[in-house]
C-alpha cells in the first residue's frame, strides 16, 4: 500500500487544459461596419468645425467611444475609425461594394449600403450648404469693400474740388488787393498841394482802404472742417447712390438673379434627395421580399421534411 502511494506521488501530473488568452480581433466585419455607420450617423462628424479643438478628430473620438460600447466591436481608436469610414465612403462612391464583402450576411450588406447612401447624401448636402454660405459671405464682403472704396473716392474728389475752389478764391483775393493798392497810390499822387497831408494820414488812408480787401482772403481750413467735409461728402454719395435709379435697378436685378439660382439649387437638391429616398425604399422593399421568399422556402422545406417523415412512419 505504501509502495502504491509512493508511485502515485512520483508520477508526473497529467496534462490538463490550459487557458490561453485569445488574441484581439483587428479586422472590421460587416457587423462592425454597421455599428460604425450608425454611430457616425448620430455624431455627424462632417459637420464638425474645421481647425479647432472640437474638430473632426474630436468627433471621431466620440464615434469610437460610442462604438466601444457595442458588444463585440473591434477595438479601434478614433483615427482608425476615421480611416475605416473614409474607406467605406470612398468605395461606395466608386461603386466597388463587392470589395467590402469579406464576411457577413446579405442583410448586413444591404443595410450597410443603405446607411452609406444616406450618409453620403447628407455629407454632399452639408458641403453644398457650406459652399453657398461661403460664397454669399465673400460676395457680402466684396460688396462692402467696393462701397467703401467708392465712398473714399468720392470723398477725395470732393476734398480735391474744395481745395481747388479755395486756391481760386485766394488768387482772386490777391488780385483784388493789388488793384486796390494801385488805385490808392494813384489817388494820393493826384492830390492838390493845397491839401497838405502827413505821412501818418497817408498810411491811415492806405490801411483803411486795404483792410476790407484783406478781410476777403480765405483762411486755411482746420481739421474739424476737413472731417466735416468728408462726412458730408460720404452722406451725399450715399444719398446719390440710393437716389440713382439705375444703380437701384441693377442691385435688384442681381438680387433677383441670385434668388432664382438659389431656388433652382434648392429644387435640384430636393429632387436628388427624393430620388435617393425612392431608390432606398425600392432596395428596402426588394430586400424584404427576398427575405420573405427565403422564409417561405424554408417553411416549405420543413413541411416537406415533416410530411416525408409522416409518410415513412
């Protein structure tokens, strides 16, 4: 008995099952793509601000966080999720969907195609909307710059005209003063000797006659007067622009043309969206019919098997 116990103790232990950790899955399946597209449709990363901390990478980090909450989803971070999404969209646009069918059922492929169609349509609509807003903003800024340049040009022309008028008035005043001095000098020379006058009296007479002429000379305009002239010229230019019927009609014509283009673009986008919805509905109905047909075939096979067993018994 003791020998048997010693032999059992010295015998090597039997090899039992060893638990080895399973390696993490690194490839996307059709089910992973469905979960990814559903989360992307909720977050809408294409609407994220560009060039900010809360931009597109932050949005895809949020998508990755939502995907990790799905049971069985492949372990990937935000950049990997974005790379996979970009590839799905690129392949869908190139109509190479067969290259994505590595593993999965027909229903998963069809649902993935429907989700991709919806997401691509939303991305295109958002891109067109942002381009329209950018175009309108650029046109608005250009209009403001053009009107400002026009106001400055009109103000400079007005100031230049005022300076020319001031120079002309100064030249005219100088000519009048010279003529007045000449006339005063001639009148003093033709005075009779019986009327003696002192030198101071002559100076007083000359000063009295020259004083009114000197008062006609224009002074240099001050900064406040120049600023007031600029404001008045801008106000006059604006009033002239608003009162000019040709400019008003041109603005209304351009505005009408722009509104017509916007209406036509909206109608085109709406028609495209309705067409995509109809195509998606047709595909959904076709998939539903195929699924129903397969179920019926499966039930018929079960009935045939059951009837065959009953006949044999």
